[in-house]
């Protein structure tokens, strides 16, 4: 029996590099003879960079493994975005873990395994391959959420994430089975051939499983508790990487669904309602939060709603490419912004003895007077908050502009209007953070710890947010090129 062609294996080079890096880190931890682990973060960043370069350098192979996966400009964009998020998260996480005596090779290996699943999700064109990629990503993030194992909140976060994640995976695989029963195939391209209640229910269950991963309402209930209880660098990685990968596969699935007239009419309105509920409830629930970490969690839900607006717009054939390119640009901008925001939160996080929890670790009071104590840190956080709010000239503004423009092009005027109004609502709680940093007196004398790697991560994130806001065209052009999905 012949194995897969060499071109198929070569197309999976970025996935192989990420997996190899994880295995090397695991083996190095086994044979470690000293307590020094500084090289592990550097190796993780190098692996992410090499995988991103490989994704760009290897020519797109199109369909591989009998059509179960596809390597095109879309998958390359997703892989590079995930690898960039992984590198930034590693730079943020290394000093955070070292200060708490929790730096281990297994942590970085898990992040690389998670990135492997995320990259594979961007290439999946088959429901079973997508399920395997989701499980690789999810199992890694379950373990990362429980990494600290100290106190009630980490255990609660990991337990909730695991239980609800397992439930969403069950929905996805059962829906895939129903789709197979209706179409005789698990390929995305076979979905439009299906008709009748069996395929409708199947796609509905698959969509529910993916809605959990992107934290769309009403599948969002896990998000605030998990984001708050997980280690802050892990929260940053989840907010950026999991959302990017999940929206990648969601876009591929729904573009296939839009290919069938009957299915498009059945699901177009459902996704639009999900987008409205997610934008509305995400912003409303973020308003009363004093915990910056929980506020960013609800903010993440709201941003999932804006991205769903782009996905809905992709249902219109004339606006499909502009809609998908807007989603890709938004994901790249959000990755840099949210990792930077969580990096500032991690730098200010109150530390206690093992097992001790500080209820005010992420309270707004931690940011009071930050402009006087750490003006550079306050300036960076201001950039990230303005970007999340969609204020020009930041990457977040351009991302929202492109998404709403695509919605208008698809004649989804109601979605665009609701998106603009909820963005104005979100500006309140983002700007409240800025007010605390610049207009409130400092509370206490504690100083934030800024290591060289954290400084590099903050500078890179802030620079990316500003550059994408002032000169978005190079990345926007790449997003447009990546928006043409392989047929």
C-alpha cells in the first residue's frame, strides 16, 4: 500500500515543525540536569518563527490527502497568525511563569501542540480532520488552563472548560455523523449536496460545537470563568489562537453551506441572530465588570459577534471575498491587540503564596495612577484599549471598518448598524480603563515587573496595532489574496 504523496507531506511542513518543537521540548525536560529553563522559551519562539516561514515558503499545494485538507493562501494566513500569536504569548509567559516557579518544558510543549491543532484547523476541509484538529487544540488548552493547580479558580476554570468543551466536541462529532448520513461524505464540499432535515440538524450541531469555540452567545457561559481562572498568558493565547482557528474552520464550513440554496436560506438568518446576540450581550455584560480580566473575557465575546457579522456577509456571493478578507484582517489585528492587553494585566497581577488567591488581582484599582508609576506601560495599554474600542488610528478601527463595510456590501444593513452601536457601547468600558490609568490617584506602592521579553512583546504588539491602523494596506492585501478559498 502506497503512502501519501511527497507533495502532501511537504505541504504539512509547518504542522510537522510545530510538533517536532513540542517533542524536543518534552525530551529536553526529561534529560534536564539543571534548573535553568530559559532556553525553552527561546526554542518555542524560534519554532513558531520557523513554522511561519515554512508556511510562507512552501508553495500552496491545493487539495491534499484526498481532499481532506487544503493548503492555500487562506490556510497560510491562519498559520502565520497563529504562530505570531504563539511567539508573543511565549514572550509574555516566560517571565510570568519564572516569577512563580512554574516554568516547565511541558508548558511550552502544550502551547506548540495547541498551535499544531490551530494550524491544522486552518487547512481542514473534512469534518473528521477538523474534529481531530479541534481535539489536539482543545486537550492542550484544557491542560494549560489548569497549569498552576493552586487555589480554587484554576481548578474551576479547567473543570468547566473540560466539561463544556467535551460537550461541544460531542455535538460536533454527532453532527458530522448526521451530515455523513445525509450526504455520504464528511467533506465540506459535499455539504451542499445534502437536503432534508438530517443534514439541517447535522450542520446545526456542527455549528453549535464551533460556536462554543468562538464563544458566541448562547454558548459563551464558560468564557469569563475560564479566562479569569487560567494563567494570564494562557488566557491571552486562548483569546487569540483559539478564536483565530475556530473562525477559520467556521468560515470554510459556512462558505460550503452557502453553496446550497436551501441550506443558505436555513442558516443565514440563524447566524445573523447569533451575531446580534453575541455583540449585544458581550458588550452589556462587560459594562459592570471591575475585574479587567473578566471585562476582557466579555469583550472577547463581543468581538466574536463582530467577526460573525463578517461570516454572515460571506453568504452573499458578491461580497464573499471582501467579507472573508475582513475577517482575516480582524483576526490578525485582534491577535496583536488582545495579547498585548493581557500582557499588561499579567505584569500588574498581584502574586501571593502558593494556594493564596487575591480577589483584587485584576481589579481596576490595580491600574489606578499607572501613568505616573509606569508611563510606558500605561501608554501601551491605552493603545490596546483604543484598538479594542475601534478608535482610529488603530488596527481595531480598520478591522471593524472592513467588517461593517463587507456587511453593507452584502446588504446586511441591520447587522452593520447594530455593530456600530454596540461598538459605541463598548467604548465606555474600554475608556474607563484609560481613565483609571491617567485620572485616578495610585493605590498602593506596588510596581509592575517588566522583563526584557515582556518589554519586547509589548513593544511588538503596540507597534503592530499602530502600523496596522496607519498603514493597513500590506496586510489587507494579503488578506484579500487569502480570501479566495480553494474551490
